[in-house]
C-alpha cells in the first residue's frame, strides 16, 4: 500500500489516470492510512474528511511549509534548492488559504469584496462572450480540442477580467499559473519555475499597485483591496499573494472542471443526451460533474495538537492529507459513486471546494463558468463526439489536468 500511495503522490501517469478504484481500497477499514514514505497520514472517508475541514480536529493549513511532510521534502531536495524552497513557500504562506484564525478572517473579508454574488452574476455576460469567441476560434481549426481550445483558455480570460489586467497579457498569465500549479510536485525543476513565475508576477502586480497609489487609476479589484475599509486593507505583498491565489485558484481548478466534466459526459452518453434534451438541468448537473471527477483531489494539513482519528493516534507536527477525491466516491454517503448521475439528490454535498471557514471563495465563479460553457456546448453541438476517451493526465496528483480532448464537434445547431 505504501508503494501505491507513493506512486499516486508522485503523479505516476498510470496511477493518477483513474484513481477511484484505488481510493476504494484506501477506504477499506478505517480509511486512515499511514504513508511512511511521505511521511503523512492519509484520510479517505467522507465523514472524516469533512470533519477535519470543519475544524473538528486541531490542524493548521500551511502543510507545504511546516510539518513532517514538508520536512521530508526539504530533506530530499539538493542543498542548493533549499533557499528557493523557503523563498517560494514563505511567499505562499501569505496566501489566505494558508492562514489561520483572525488573520485568515481578515484576508477573507477583504477578498470577499471581489466575490459578492452580485459581482459574480455581473460576469455572466462576459463569460458568455468569451465562450462564444473561443467556440468560433475552435470551429476555425482543423483539429478542435475542447481542452486545449476552450478549457485551458476560458478561465484565464475570465480571471484577467476579474483582476483587471489587459486581455493581451492572458498568455503570460496562463504560463505563470501553470508554473505555480506544477509547484505541488515540489521537485527541483518545478521549484525553480515557480520561483521565476512568482517573481515575474510580483513585478507585474507591483506596477499595478504603483499606478493605483500614484494616480488612483487602475483595476477596480486592486483599488477595492488596497482601500482602507474599517481599518482593513492589503499590504502590497499581500495584494500580490491575493492576486496570485485568485489567478491560480480561479484558472487551474476551473480548467480541470471543464476538461474532466466534458470527458465524463462523453463517456456517459445517456447523461450528455439528457442535458441536450433538458438544458435547464445543466446548472445543477455541474455539482455531479465536480463530485464525479473532482478537479482538486486532496489538501494537506498539519496536526496542531495530539488527537485520535478512528483509532489512529496522530501526533503534533505530523502531516494529515485529506483526500476529497476519495471522499466524493465514498459509497456510504454517495450510493453507486462510480455512476455519473446528474440527477443525484445529494450531489452538491461533494467536498471538492473544501468545507468550513476555508471553503473556496471562488466556487461560485467556477460554477458559473461551467454552466455557461457546458450549456453552450450542449445546445450548439449536441452530436459532439470525443475522438479519444482515454486521455493522458499531467501536472500533479492534486490537480487532475487532462492534457487533450480532441473532438469532432459535428454540425453546429443554429
């Protein structure tokens, strides 16, 4: 089992290609497994993953920088990489998602200025415009690919609208996001590339901050977050971290939602055809697509104080990895979890966007993009057929990133 867990977290292509049967083995018995090679303890049952996320046990967020797994990673890196490791991970410690208690609450209140329900809904028209434009571009290609031509590009276009950078910079932004995403493998190459991307992005955002402070002009998001409200505002370094978190969280996760969801519907043609007939079901169906093949599969935590979980003693400083991808297929909570059922009654109970105070702030935006993109594909290309339903995956085990989805779109409707 330790060898299998190691293969998974090392992003072995065969192991991560379809991990759900493996997750079922991990859930046998207590569902709490010790991964000695990490080292870490892996949690797989729905109830336990949810409880850890809800704060029922004493854990802290920043497990990439602290705890036994981080210490093991540092020990495996060459000495000349240690400085980069600490530089990158200390910067990421500024992320709202790595903060605790009052500091996390402060950052979340400020970030929430950008993610009100009204602001997200106001983006619907621009999301639809981006989808329409990308579909037109895809129609003009001899080899349309839903992942390459739509899923990869839509989220970045939407996010640069949200954070207020010119659309002509979107390719650069995508490259930085990809580099940060690869950081989760924490090897020598990914560390160096992430370090370079963060430095470039820091300089990019720094120019925006300087313009806002000098002239009062600039992106509304930057102005909102730099503005003192109730004595709360972001520092310049916090704004860079917030921008990067929004960029990465808002692009990589949604890209994978679109890619994984399209593959799932193509593999389950009855569900595709149902949505073609009843497009009003697309919005709730997004939840089942997210549950069935989550774009984000696990999150690490650090044990803050000793506690026991299903008979396993966990000690302070040990690393706990909660596997949402396994929890979302827990048959004790989701009957017949390996079946894609867009009418599943409890589909929205998935844990892909986490749970509790660290619930994903951008979840509503991801859902909106999924709704608009899938509605457009289903209504305009009801006969679309995937040309290869066994795609390869890249990136990390944490983020399920399909590489390509070559598609015969068929004759467009309308």
